[in-house]
C-alpha cells in the first residue's frame, strides 16, 4: 500500500466509528489541555512573583533586623523580631559604603487619616526622599519628601491615589491639611496609581518622613533599610560593606540579616519553577490514561475488523503494512486530541488572563512542546500492541471469523 492509501485507510477506519473516535480524541485533549493550563498557572505564578520583586527596585540590598540562619533567605523568617534595633543613624552610616548609591530607611505602621470629615485607616510608611527613587515610585502631582536631615520630623505627607480620591474626590489635594493619627500634616505629593503589589497597595499608602513616623508610633527602630547598589555588579560588594559597617556599629555583633534582590529572585524562581514541573507531571498522568484508552479502542478495532485485515493479508499486504496502518490510526487519534487539547488549554489560559489581567498566565513553550510530543508518543506506544496483534492475524482464520 502507498502512504496515501495507508492514511486513507486509517482515516476511514476512524470515521467509521465516530463515537469511539470522539471519546479517544476527547481523552487525549483533556490530558494535553491539563498540561497546558496547569503549566500556564505555575509559570504565571513564577513570572508574577519575580516581576513583583523586580519592581521593588533595581540593584537592591535589603537589611533586616535580627540574624537569620545561614541557609539562605527564608520568607517565613523575614518578619522576625530583633535583639538590637536598626536606627536612622545606622541607615545614614551606610552612605559611607563605596558600593552604595542610595539608602532608604523604612518604618511602617497603621493609622487613621482624615480630612473634611472623611476618615479611613491607612498604612503609614516612614521614609526619606531616596526611598522614592529606590522603590521606583512615581508622583502624579507635587513632589517627594524634602531632602533634609532624616532626624527632622517635617509635618508633610505624600498620599496614594486612592487615598486622595476618597478624601478629596475631584478637589485638589496639594497643599491641603490632613490629620494622620494626632498629627496635622500638609499634602505635598500624590503617588501615581500602581495598584496591588506583594500584599501592599501603594494606592492606599501614606508616606511621611521617617523621624515623624517613629514619633507617631513611639518607636526608635526601623522596619527595614533598603539599599541601592551602584550597579548590578556592585551588589555583592554593597552587601559585604553594609554588613561590615553595621557589625562595627553594633559592637562586633552580626545581628542583622542582609539579603540581595538577586538572591530573593533566584529563590522564588527555583521554588516556583519546581512547582511548575510538578503540576506538569501531575497533568501528564492524564496523558497516560488517555494512551491506555487509545490502546483499548485500537484493540476493539482489531477485533471488529478481523475480516478486513484478513482480506488485506490475502491480497498480499505484508504484516509491516498492517502494523503501519493501525499505528497511523493511533497517531491520527493522538495528534487530533493533542491539537484540540492545545486549543482548549490556550483558551483556558486566555480566560485566566482576562479574569486576572495582572497574572501572566502564558503556557511555557517547553510545556506545550512536551505536551504535544508526549500525547503523540503515548498514542504510538499504546497503539503498538493492537497494531502488532493485527499484523499477526492469520488471513484464513481472520476471513473465517468474518
């Protein structure tokens, strides 16, 4: 038989039993769709988290109070208590490090903000002017915090876009007085809307001078110190210099944890990459189930078409041709299911992106290729046994059964 005849034979055989063919294609399609959709979810989570950490700033080194174990960055210990406080003076001292470009002290708390009879609870961040550049915060109106002595508690505030909308509506907010806790502060800037990121909505954030925040919350300690290295290559040097400076200031004790943005990104990238592989493996199990279904369908097909097989062999068709014809049918079923499944998976990923625009649910290329190849190879693997059985049929017995 010519290749065209074998393809026609396989097509007609599949079309002759539409229900059986549809179920086989559907089973394979579900398996491939599961691989595509679940890897889109896993890889989307990885891209989202990495993107959020990247948006925190560039060439970032983060100083945490308290000493974390030497096994690397552990997100669970990122909010540990401290045996020794980080102070504004500690932050200012880090400017002496040659590899450091900017330093942003950070004190955090919650308070109420009110203006014109309207009141709401907000997160208050105590920072300095460099904090805006380090965190890539952009201003829609006004200016950032004054670039003066960090110890000076100037009565000014920069508010998020949602805070401005809820307190002032369409009225201008710049220059207006607001009450934050028990302090009357003048609005000097409004942040550009950015939305939610890593559990903090900057549109609902209120930023005041760091000394003022410490006075408001009756605390001398800092929540974090954000340090920007002079370049990506300078990050290791900046990390080492920051740790050494703080160790000198803290009487030789290494009682802080210094982590780099690259280390955080690498950790989450590795964890979420492994998660993506795991869900891909789980989804691939359904492909094995689909392959078994294809095998069962093909075994039934051999039983139903013994007379046809016997006639072909009586006409001189060799065993290799019979085997190839059945393998071609199995490949057609698997390929059709794989393509339908790919379409369903892409449609599901598209729906996720429409429902959650910030979530980049795109299936990785390796998962799509692996899913399609696995579906095809699974169909051929499980189709081999029925094909071999058909090729071994005795033509006389096959015709007698028919």
